[in-house]
C-alpha cells in the first residue's frame, strides 16, 4: 500500500515538474513598431498653457527611457527647483503594448538613468497609460486618459531590438 502510494507521489511529482518550465532569463522583444527614439516636437496650445510637458521616449526591446521636458510660466514649485520655468525629468522602466494601449511602468531617475531617491520634482514611480489613436510608420497619435491634450510623437531614430540577458 505504502509502496504504491509512494510510487504514485513520485510519478505525480515528476509529471508536475516536467509540466513547468522557467521563463528564459532574457528580455522580451517588445512591440516592433515602437523600437526607436520618439519625440513630441510641440504641444497643442503650448503658447496658451501655463504649464506643459514635452515627451521623448526611447523604446529598446521591452525597455523604455522617458525624458519629460516641462515649461512653466508660473512658479508652483520651490524657487531652487523652478529653474526659470524649464526643467527636465527622466524615467526608466518597461512597457507593455496590448491592443491599442501602451502601458508604461517606470521609475523616476537622474539624467544618467540611475535611481533618484530625492531632489526636485517627482520621485518614485512613473506610471502612464497611453491609447494609440492612430499610427503611421513614423508618427504616433496618443491620448492619455488623465490628460485632455493629445500627444503626437515623431520617430527620430529607428532602433533594432537585440534582446540581452537579464541581470
């Protein structure tokens, strides 16, 4: 009885172990059409807005690097951070593209894309959801659910994804 039960447990354990496999320790390829450096050359109504942010995204495989350049006509932050109304924030993370939606999960960083734990402006997570309204080979027309202004990104440089091992 115990032999039969032991044999069945060993057999079941072997089946379960062979049914599972670990994901490869290599980064994902991401969305092929996104691979590259994308700039928002201008913001709609930027001359009428008190504050606006221009976006630059670099997509390499499943990684994203964001450069957020903000212009403010009114000082709403500490004077030492205001920098005459122009400042740039950086974020690094991953993205996922599903159906018509781009999900960005990143962390605010220093300009060298190393972790930022203190300083002016935002720290912590940069979470962004962008709906792709339309796209061509070199232009993305995006809409953010939390912002009423459209974002138009123009492809400045194409990048070929070469997946690297994850450290």
